[in-house]
């Protein structure tokens, strides 16, 4: 296996990437591989070096990570699927590039900490960029998995937003089916006609006879387009017309505080579950909707019972 110790690290790519984006505007990220590689005098052979696992080439993988960190720190953005461009903040930092690396790592650390506070994760499990030297290999492995999962979930959400509203409605119905909802009849999971949905985007029959149903509302919005109380009230009204007491409201964005409080105060007359963009992407990841297993790692530990049954060497 060829050594790749001479290849630039992901944080070595921050400045060259921003310079390239500044000079060329929006770029397809894969098209940036050779222009960025040329800044480090890398050869075709260098670009063909793969990881020992065989899961992709090293330089392109590092380029992808570098772009993700630049986007997550606000120095770059994705105007559309698979493309990147520099932001005003990125242009500002490019005037003093020596501070870019520290800024990105600080922003990623802050982002990771905020997510831990929101999800109440164990603070000892951190993003791979924030580990101290005292972290155990197991913590690093778990942290790396968490980071990869979060990155994939971001990509899932980005892709969903780029699809049509009707495709989004079909996706959420498929997701609920993968989660175990819906009877065994052929039409247990259906997407309503867009021209006559009455505020209901999908229907899931909970049993074979269809005596119980869950009605869906799906809103494919940009991440900063929140769902307010009024939207939920309209959905409750649509459920009343459909004579249903169970609903799931799914969006690619987020729910306002007022919307959440309204749902909590329904007092059981109508049960509504809210699924925001973050939860949606995580459900899609966990229930393998449109996903495939890239690699499986098996972590082993010693079987203490097996080894304890062996006689010790009393001579020593």
C-alpha cells in the first residue's frame, strides 16, 4: 500500500480552497480536485492513492472534509447540490489567511459543543477535531463515527431540499413505512393527489382493515424557513375534516417555540408528532432509506471468562 504521509492534511487545504473559490465563484466540489492538487505539486499517482480499507482516494476525501468544515464555519456555502462558493466572511478572512485555520477549528468546536448541549450527549464524546491527546482509542473511534454520521445527515438534508415537494412527500411516506407504520394491505401507505389533498400529504393505515389512520403533512422548506403555530393549526383543522386524531408533521426546516407549545397543549384531543429537519435526516440514516452500508468495523474485547479459566503460571 502506497504511503500518503506526504499528502496535505485537510486543514492544509483551507486557504487554497478559499483562494480558488474567490477566483472562480461557485464550483462543483469534485472539479476542484486537480486545481487544488496542483497547488501542492501533486501527481496523478498521488491522487490515485487510496486508504488501506479501499474506501476512496485519500486526497479527494480530505478535500471533501475540508470543504465541509469551511461550510460549517461559515467561510463557504453550498448554493446548490454538489457546489461550493466563498462567502463574504470567507473573503474577509482571506485578507488575513493566517487566522483561517484557528477560526475554523474554533467554530467546529463551538458547533460540536452546542449540539452536545442540545442533544444532552456525553461531553466526553467529541468531534474528531476536538479530541485531546488523553482521549482513548475507543473514544476517538466513537467520536469519528458520530462525526461521520452528522456529516452524512447534513448531506441527506441538503439532497432532500434539492428535490421536488412531491418527491419529498413520497419520501416521508416511505420513511414511515420503514419505521414499521402501515398495515399489510397494498394501499397501506399512500401519497395524496397534490391538487386535492386538503392539507393532507400522505395517509398511513395502521391496520389491515384501515380502521385507524395516521395523516401526514410534509413541508420541504429551506433550513431557515421555520414552521409556526399557524401552520400546525391548519394541519389540526385538516385532521378534523379527515376525522383523524393522529398526525405527523414533517419538515426539512424547524418548528418555532410557539408551534411546539401548541402541540403540547392539545391535551390528547389530537396527537401530533413533529419531526424537524435534523430528526428527519437521522431517521432516514437509522432506518436505511436510500442508504447503503459503506463499511463495517468490528471492535473486539477479550472474553474474560475464557481467559480466566486458563491456569496461571505459578512459577513466575
